[in-house]
């Protein structure tokens, strides 16, 4: 009878916590009642309860150990939340049209006539000079959005030499070329568009290429090679996002999303 009563007490106490075990030990383990009920036990109720409680916690910790699937789900969720935050932030900024338009070509003012025209974006250099206070810009070049059937369209790419810096735009060699072509082919609509910008290198030229090809060029003239080291995003440029070609191309691609 004493063994049954002591066993029932241990089960009852184990369903609670260690503090109850301590209280029960103070009451039963140090009084004549406990010694009377369990005279053959040399171990106090506190010791038996602690042993039982410790074993129960060990079993529970084994049973509650997370599986590999749960761990994988936890890590995936932990990584997804920051990505989701930045995706929502980007979507919100785009929704409110935050920031400048840095497309290479933007619609020209409607005062150019009945037909729609493109103009080179004066802010396009922000792609390559994110830290610059003095932003170099392209020449003010205009051409038709819809290419005429008789058109011959040429795009010029390059750095400051192509942009004839520091001389004014009226001496652009591309405009001299356009005049010479118009004289040689009077039945053709000649367009020579100069996209040259000072202090840029082949990263800029490559970044422009998709937008230029979308305008159906008949010829592309590249006058470059002077700024590969010090030009924007180059190895020794102050306008740098890293030395990795892959990183620079990824940065430029993200700007155009």
C-alpha cells in the first residue's frame, strides 16, 4: 500500500514542474509521514521525483526534436522574409514612380511636329555615375520614333572623343557625317544619332546596345577605348560597384528592370 501511494504521488507531481517536487519533498520527504509510508525506501521523494522528471524531459526533448523537413522549412522561411520585404519595397517604389527615368531614349516634347520623336535622355548617365555630383550628359539628339522606309539610321557610341568634349555640339563629327551622307544620298532620310558621353567605357556601350538595336539601326559606329581603366565602373574608377565583371553587369541589368 505504501509503494502504491508513493508511486501515485510521483506521477501526480511529474505532471507539473520541479517547484512542486521541491514543495512536496519539504512536506513528505522530511516528515515522519513519508518515513512511515515508505520505511523501506532510502531515497527521498524529492530524489525519486527529480529522477522521474529528468527522464520525462529527456523523452519529451527527443520526441519534440525537429525533423529535417521542419528545419528546411524554417531556414527557407527565414530567408524568404527579407527577400519578400525588398520585393514589396521595390514594387511600392515603382507604383509611386519614385526616382528618375534613366532609359537611353525618352519621348521628345510634342512641339516637334505631327510625328513622334525620341530624344536622348539627359539623365541616362546616372546609371554609371551614382556617386557623382557633376553628371556628364549626351548631346541633344532627336530622331523619329517610327523609322521611315527610306531612312538610313546610324548610331554613334563612345566616350568624350565621340561626344567632342569639351567643344560645343555644333562641331560634333556625327553631324558632319550626317550632312555628308545627306549630300551623297539625297533620296534617303539620314539620321546619325550620337550617344557619346564623357568618361564612359565599354560597360556603358554594352549596356546601351539592346536599346540601340531596338531602334533598327543600319550601322553602328563605335569610337572608344580611351577610358577602359579610369572610365565609369572601370578598375580604377571612383564610380565603382566592384571589380567583378559579372557583378557590374548584374548591377546594370537591375537598373533597367
